[in-house]
C-alpha cells in the first residue's frame, strides 16, 4: 500500500519505519523545514548542540521501546538533574527532597522518617482534594506549595492552582531521601550521542520512505494514498468547527556568553513570579559541546498562549473541570468517521506525551494496523 504520514516527529517516524519495513511505500511530509518534530536539535554558531524546542531528556521504563530505538544510533547514559532557584538565589534540588526541605525550613534532618513527619505536620487535612492546590496542600502544606508550585504554575499555565486538575500535579514526585535525579523512577536515562536529528535521519533512511519537508498537509493529497497517519492538530484538521483545543507554548530566549564554570545543573527552574520558568545551559548536557569556541549558549523559557507564538502547540491545557478533554472527545468521534485516516501523536490525540510514550503508542498502533490489513 502507499501510506501518507503527516509529521516527521517521533510518532510519524515510528509509523513510517515500521510500515516501510513491512513492505509498504511511505511518504512523510512535515510543514517545518527539519526532521524530528519538537525533538529537533542542531549545532549553533557557538559549536553547541541546542534543542530548538526545549531540552529533551530521554527516560523510560519500557524495554521494547529501547529495543526498537537502539539500532538507529549510539546512546550515552545521562542522569538528569534539576535545581530550583529560590528568591534569594539559593539553588535547591528539584523534585523536593530531604535537602530541599532542610534548606527551606532551616532544619537538619538526616532521615526520610524525619522529613515524612515534618510534611505530615504541615500538610492540610483535605480528604478529597478537588484540584491541584488542594492536592498539594494535602501532601506538602501551604508553604512549599506556594514557594515551588504557585508562581510557577501561574506563569506556565496562566491559571491558578485552584483552576487546575489534580492530575497535572499528581505525577510530580516527592522524595523523602537525598535522591536528586529528576527521573529517578525510570531505569533508563539516555541521550543520543550525535543528537536527535541524526537519530531521525537514520530512522527515515529506508528505500521505501520518501520525506518532504516544508510541506503542509492538504486534503487533496489523500487521493494518492491508501491510508494516512496524521500527527497534525486534530481540531485544525476539522477547521476548528467545534471550537479550539488550546495549548500553552513557549518563547525561547537564547543568549551567547563566554564559557564559564559548569552550572549546578544543566537546567535550573525559577520559582519567582517573573516571566521565565527555566534556563538550560546546553553544553552541560552530554556531548553537546560539538566544537570548542570558548563560548556557550543558554536558553531561557517564557511560557505563553500558543496564539501569541505562531500557533506553536506544546502543552495541551488541562483544567479542573476537564472541558478541553471533553471537547477533544467530540473531535475524536468526528475523527473516527474519517475514512482511511488515523490521528497520531501529541497533537493528533491532544495529550502531553513523553518521547518514550509516543514511541510506545505508535509501535502499538502500527502493529495493529498491519495486523488488520493482513486480515483484510
Ligand atoms: C518544551 C518541551 C520539552 C519536552 N521535553 C521532553 C523531555 O525531556 N523528554 C521527553 O520524553 N519528552 C519531552 N517532550 C515531549 C516530546 O517533544 C514529544 O513526546 C514528541 O515531540 C512527540 O512527537 P509527536 O510526533 O507526537 O509530535 P511532534 O514532535 O510535535 O511532531 C509532529 C510534527 O507534525 C508536523 N505537522 C503538524 N501539522 C502539520 C501539517 N498540517 N502539515 C504537515 N506537518 C504538520 C509538525 O511540524 C511536527 O514536526 C517535550 C515537549 C516540549 C514541548
């Protein structure tokens, strides 16, 4: 069969490769001038590898995802750490751990039991939290919530914690010990040694895959294909006829500076009420210093509405009342009736997905489609 894949990010890449290996002819289009979707990276004028859409750290528990990915590149072990900058400039571990608690409350706890007792004392008795604020209050009390989550959430989502679903903060880990790695619960934390773009080049390198960049989806192209896997925003496909599915976006502010001492961590989050959420020093990530130039590159992130950033869709908006998830369900029903098309990936299914989750879902989707078409 001849298959059209819209989007050269991880979802499209997995579908394209799996279907090509199964014998189908695949055409991939992307409206951007590069491969890799939001994981795209490049080497800048300072000789530093920069991720164009914010730092992408690969972490997973899923061994079959790794088995699929490994043949396409060399990977370096990398354990990611993040620090939070407090109002007075002190840097503390994030997620909150024993040392964070000691810094904030000027305590000298040595054991997880002491930290648990402290948090149990300051937690508010809320039996059934109805939103993100109540969930955090019930877990870590008001002071830590207001320090680490209230201003950050406001600038990230333009919403108060009270307006947000508890689901958004439920996944945030809390450590009673000194564990200070960001993705401690995932056994595998790696980075592609030559960057994500090189990884994508190898995934798409197959005689039955043709890639066309700077090419936007157009419905008239469908007549040339038996099926289409589509990573474009599902509401945009339907002309937003039921309303818009909103996203938060990020403006990236890059600066160049002379090389300095290694930072406390490659990524520092800002807890203040200013416009920026975090900063990445790129050469502090493994193999990101590609050429010695004596200069380095640093990117600060400023969240905004996607309509104020060229419709760049990054994070689906989750409110406490779930209204956009309900709207997405309506689009999903419309999409089900679209002949010979499946919506895939982050914007096709209106979910925030890490890279390993996108690969996992796309592998499963591609295998399902192959099985159905073998039967047919
Ligand atoms: C700031 C940020 C940081 C992140 N950090 C991490 C991280 O540390 N670890 C992690 O695991 N994940 C991270 N992610 C998530 C990661 O980016 C996603 O999992 C991944 O990009 C999803 O791949 P995708 O194919 O679904 O979407 P995308 O990568 O967005 O690819 C979709 C592609 O479709 C193209 N497209 C859209 N509409 C059209 C159209 N009409 N015509 C043609 N092409 C079209 C787009 O140009 C895009 O290239 C991060 C995401 C963001 C936004």
